[in-house]
C-alpha cells in the first residue's frame, strides 16, 4: 500500500469511528430497556435531560387542536427519537382535557390533573395543582397537563378524584402509560401493555426511580415509539403526544401542526 493510500484509509477510519462514537453518545442520552418491575413487564424509554441536545416537546395531530391523526402518521411526519401518548381528550370533540403550551404558545387551556412543564434549559417540573396566575408559566417552553399523579416527592400518591378526574375507567384494570423524572434528571417514558391498576403503575414508577411521576392517557390510547419500533400500539387515532429528540433535533412548527388556538385562559 502506497503512503498516499495509507493516509486515505486512515482518514476514512477516523471519519467512520467519529460517526460511530457520535451515534453511541446520542443513544446514551436517549435509550430503551424492557424491564420487569413488581411483576409487570414495562417498556421504558430513558432520556438524560442533563444533555442540552435532548429536547422534549408536545406534538399535536395534523391540523392542530380538535383534530386527530394515526400514531404511525404522527411519527412519520415528525421523526422523533421517542414518543408516548399525551393527555386525555374528548372522543367526540377531540379537545384535550388539560392545557398545552408549545414553544411558549398556548394551544389549549384546562386544569385537570398534573402539569409537566419544561424550561429551555431542560429542567422538568411536575406542578401538582392550579397555578396562582398566568405568569407562573412564563419560564416554561412547553407544558402539558396530564395525570393523575402517581409519585410526588419520592412517595406514591394516587387520588384521581381529588385532582378532578371522574372517568370510571381510570379506576379499572387497563393498559397504562406514564411519565416521570428522577432526582438525577433522567426522564422516564413508560408503557405497560398488560392491564393494571393506577396504584400498581405508581409502584412501577417509584421502583424505576421516579421522584415525580404522572399517568398519561391509556387504555385504547396507549402508545410508545422508540427509534422506529412501535412498542405499544394505540387502538385509536390520537390528538397529542409527548416527543423526545436528541442531537439537538426538534420538529419544525409546521411538522408539529401547532397553530395557536384562541385562548381559553390559563
């Protein structure tokens, strides 16, 4: 092999190794595991929110508030690393039951449940209860009201009626999804395809290390996606999902279909 050829081969190897290391680092920031917790088989996506290149956002169905779209179609359109079912919505009007803010724009208003709020610096906060005034949301880039609460300050806490939930199906055995944050800044997106009670889901989230956690829409709406794999498939079209992007990527405003609605007031 000539010296010039040797240099060219070494340069190519450096490029390949650099790409491989970059992909490995990206996968470390957003990863997946199949876990068996408290006798429950759980799909767990973990995101390191200490990595500034990891972004969490809310993606709406094509057409925005009041519209629905297949989960597969939403993934094909927005290309996230991972995504999970978002908040509940009315089956007739397709309107979410909780408030949604995307990139500081208010899409919809409502106060049932727990707010998952994230700052531009990736600090994730679970707000248990209605804020005193609108200005409380000024620090957050994205907000979505979900619930009921499952874990609060490291302790399981499940009281749907106290948070304004009245749907009797919440108290039955059903497929579940949940979101949580650990004390070390790891975001957990969890889906369970076996029907379980809320109390069992709370125990699962605590066992996984969640400091705070809340239930997401479940049952027929149970959905979880990770890097091309549909780990939980919903039986209906969805109106909103929580999506994760790594390596500094995020969907465009057009892809999110996030045309702001006229308030209801937060």
